[in-house]
């Protein structure tokens, strides 16, 4: 079955019967309507996303499992086994195998003994069939400065009717004719629709999109299931491609960027405060802020994505800023009064309004992004959700835990010793 691509543009969102309908719900409704049509495979994507996937990995899906080998039938059978395993995984959508077969091909197989009895040879028979079906140039037609080939071939009705071709008269050397069916078999056999190659090897691709689940976890589970349940023939191997390749490369970059960012923040705190203990107290706001971000993603049913990871980086800066506001005021008040308990209590009460204002401004500014259902919602919603949830938990830490930690760490110290700690 050939693959057809159709592109229909959606109407502007304000023209929808329900303008607030999320994209995921619309895709589910489209899928429910289209799957009622038998004999077709559907894949739901977006034009730019599809083009980028095709340019980056050569496929148009989130995950492509490429099977490499020599025999096309073995490749197709293995790809179907993989597809059956992948379809059982939670979050799998639009799963399909690259269409490589099902193209009907007309085959005229000469009967050599019959040809010999009639004094014919294979070349003459092939020449006759090629002329009748494919056509042969018999001359040129000129119209002004334009030229057209004059082709001779059988009428369209004959060429489209394999059963009628058996009656095609084949001229004999001694005169007369014999039907084509007497000297050859006319068959309509299935043939490969396409043969794809990569790095000089044949390959067949099993493709799947991922919905309502993190892509990294899906790929890991898919690899585990395939390793356990699919036996690859000797000389055949797999390769994984698709959008998740970009997720892996971005994850590797974040694995380097995040520790470096946190180290820079800690270093700047150390330079500003001159105290390792005070910098560490402020830095405790980061883990609780991250906990709030993860919890908010879980509450909204969102997977961890790259945009959410970027939100965690922004969240760390906000959490550190609130802690710095609190600790700097407590330090200054302790220096002036010499009473640690009074400085902690007064600092926590006095800095309540600034900390809440900082948290509210940052969190309320992200509310429209968190509720967005229009263009860019896939990127904006996870980032805003992480920031809002993380700010809520980090604000709690700043107002309650940081003053207690400061009192506990510096108990028994003098104001002059805190800078040296």
C-alpha cells in the first residue's frame, strides 16, 4: 500500500467551535475518526516537525527502529515483530512499518519448450511484449519548433487487462499466429514497492510516535522489550533514530551545563557572603525548589522534557535569590544587634513581604504560559509549570527552613566569626 501525504491547514483557533480545546484532545478526535477507515495508516504530526525529523534522522516519527540486513522478506518480518512489541508499550501512537511491498507487477514468463515447438525465441517474445505494453518509438511529429515521439503500443484496455493479454497474437516465423498464452505465462505478482538503503545496506523501518509520556523512558523500555523478545537473524542488526536522538544530545549538554551553572551560583554566593556555611544555607533552597517542580509536573501529568529542564535552571536562580535576600538581612541585623535569635526572628518577619513579592511576581508571570493551549504550548507549559511549582516550595523553604538552618548552624558563634566560617 503506497504512503500518501495530505496537508490540510487548521482554521484560526478563534474560528473553532471550542477555541480552548487543547491540541492533544483534537488529535485524539481526529484519530478516532480516521481509524474507522480500513486499509489506511495514519500518522499525526506537524509540517515543520515532520520536515525537521526527516532532515535530522531520515524518518518522520519520534522513534524509528531501523532493521538492517540482506533479505527484504526477513527484514519485513523482523520489523513487524518489533512493531508488535512496541505497540504494547504505554504511550505508543501512530505505530507503523515502512511500506516496502504490495506493488503489483505484470510478469510474462516464457515457456521455452513451447517456444521451441513454434520456432520462436525468447528475444522475439520479449520484444513483442515490450512493444505492446511499454510502447516503441515509430517516428517523430513536428509542430513548429516542438517535437513529439510517435509511439506504437496496445490500446489502454488491453494493457490494463492481464487476462486479456493471453490472447495477444504472436506472429510465427512460418506465417500465422499463436496466442501469447500458448508460449508464456502471464502473471500478476506482488513486488517491492521500494527498497531503501542506508550506508550500503538494505533497511526497513518501524516507526512510532510517543504521546502522554516522556520520550526517553519510552525508548529505554522499547529497547529492553526488543532485546528480550525479538531474535534477530544472523547478519541483521538494529539502529535507533528519530527525535529522541536530539533528546539524548540535549541531555548530554544539560548534564554538563547544570552542574557548571550550580557551581557558578555557589561561587558567586561565596564571593558575596564570604562564608561557606552561609552560601550552603542559601543553596539548600535549590533541592526543595526542584522537588516542587517535579511534583507540579506529576500533578499536571506532564513528562520531563528539555523545556522543563530549562525551567529547573531558571528555578534555581529564583530560589537562590530569595534565600540571599533573607540571609543577607539576618547577617546585617546580627552584626548590628549581636543577638542571633532576635536577628533570625526579626529577619524572617521583616523579609516576609519582599520574599513573597519576589515569588508572586515570578510565578504569576508564568501563569498564562502554564495555561496556554495555542501555538508553542508544548514548550511553554512544562517550563512554566516547573517554575510555578518550584517557586511555591522554595518560598516555603526560604520563609521557614532557612532561618531555622541559620540559627542552628551559627548557634554558639559570634557575629565576627560568621564571615570567617
